[in-house]
C-alpha cells in the first residue's frame, strides 16, 4: 500500500485505472480535495457547500447565481461528477432544484458517496455512463426544460476528445429552456489553440457565447481554466459586470467582437478533428504524498 493510500481514503477506478484520493484541506476545517491521477478535481466544504474554492468553480457558481431569481429552484444537468461540488452548491443555494449528474466511473460515485455523502433531501439523480451516450438518451421531458448544463468532464488531467465536438454540443442544445445556459470548463495553456477551437465550436451551435477567466490565462501566458457560457437567447449584458464583480480577481469577460477576435481563425471542432485537451505541465499541480 502506498503512503497516499495509507494516509487517506482512496480507490483505484476500474475503468480508467486512475487512483482517486480524498484528502482533507489543511487550511479549511470540514473541507476536502478529491484528487484523481494526481490532478485535483474537486474541493468540497461539507459544512458549507455554498462556499466554492477553485477559481473556475467560483466563476461557474456566479453564472448559476444569475439564472432566474435568487434562490429559485432550477433544473440542472451536470456532465462529470467529481465530488459533486456544483450539485451540492445548487442544492444549498437553490433548494428544491431538480438535478441529473452523469458520471462514467461508477466506483468514483460510490467512493464519494461513502466518504463525503451529500444531503439526502436533494432531488439529485446520478446516471452512470459515458456523458455523450447518456446525453443522447436523457428523457424527452427534459428537452426545453433544463436551465443549466455543466460540462466539466476530465479523465485524469484531460478532457476526452469525443466530448469537445460540434456533434457533442448539438446533443446538449435541445435540452435548454428559454433561459438555459451551457457552461463549459476548458483547460488550456499558452497559445490557447484548444480554447479558441472550443469557442468556435460553441459559437457554431449556440447563438450567444461568452468566456470568463483570469486575465493572464486569457492572454495565453499560463495554463489555466476558461469558463465558456453558451445560450440560444441573448445573455443579459448585466451579467458581464456582475460576473466581473464576483471575482476571483483579476478577471475578464470576453464576448461579442472581442470573442470573435479571440477565436481568430479557429475552426469548429468536429468528431473527425477532435482531440483531447492539452496535458498540463508537471508544475501546474503540486500534490504531495
């Protein structure tokens, strides 16, 4: 047994073979990190699930906060579970929300449920399977009624190619309610070729797209996360100032002409051209044993 396994709860996932470990956050009592294949995938504050830790997750939380009225229940589909940080956040801030969570690694869900159980009152259904396959088989009753689709899918440190294409996003598009948004977490590094292609791909499927990230990441100066928000209907421009005010700082919202400039000559990704997201350098995640 390794030192990590001896110190903290862990499981080797059957499908990927990745080691998943839950470690306590040394600085925040009651909080835990889920680390998969050496990559921090989720941070959960069990006592205060309305508190979000990772910067990109905070940005997604701000987007969630702007859907409808404050505290109003929503219908959400989460593609990629991790430790269910965002489903817990939705339940804490919008009690009574109906949520579907899709996760390929069934034993990861079992592991998280055992070590970091969520509120049993939550109307939360977990569906096991590949996100793209399950997305295409969701009940017809969900079409046109989903307020939030979160795409945060990683196998280890990379997003698989088949959930980055135009054909994939076309499966999500019919789910959206008139106020619905698709929120996509994109990880990329210098040059931002992958992120630019994702912006072009979303723009090929949805009429309205914006990007939100730390300014140095948007400039392509370091590896990081860009949160893209896509919708069929215009995104309220008051969102821009409120997303910026929400932090973390410094941050920037890219939309309209600036987003088109960001995409430059990038082409929409198709199933035929899709590739996994780039692998971060060794220094991006510093996880000690």
